[in-house]
């Protein structure tokens, strides 16, 4: 994962509303949740929710699937795993203090 994508993902999740949406979708599992359920559970106005979902979709943090008239949102677990792996990739390797 390149640093630009990592920074953009973290920036989007740095917004409290988007973080709440993403966490709810992670909790929902692979089935995801429809937009109405997200709105009800988080008490977010429709236009605000749409804005935040769009921001998460642009980076592919969440995916949307239409089932008839219902729009289902799902967390992108593959990208979540990449973000977490990148953050942990150099854990406890030590730092060369002489080069600081």
C-alpha cells in the first residue's frame, strides 16, 4: 500500500461520523447494512449520511450493492486489512538512532 492511499484512508476515518459509519459496517459483517438502517442506528440526517458514505466509497473503504430499491453498504475488509497491516508492518523493528 502506498503512503498516499494510507494517509487518505486514515484521513477519511479521522472524521467522527465516517468512523462511526465504518465501525457500524464492520460490526454488521459481510452482509452489511442498508442505508436506512445506518441512518436509524446512528441518527444521521439523510443528506449528511449520503455525503459521508460517498467519501468512504471514493476510497473504496466501503462498497455499495443495490438490491432492488435497497442500497446495501459493506465494509471493505480487504482494504481494512491492508491499512492495519501497513500500520503494523514495521512494529518493534527498532530505530537506528544514529541516523536521526
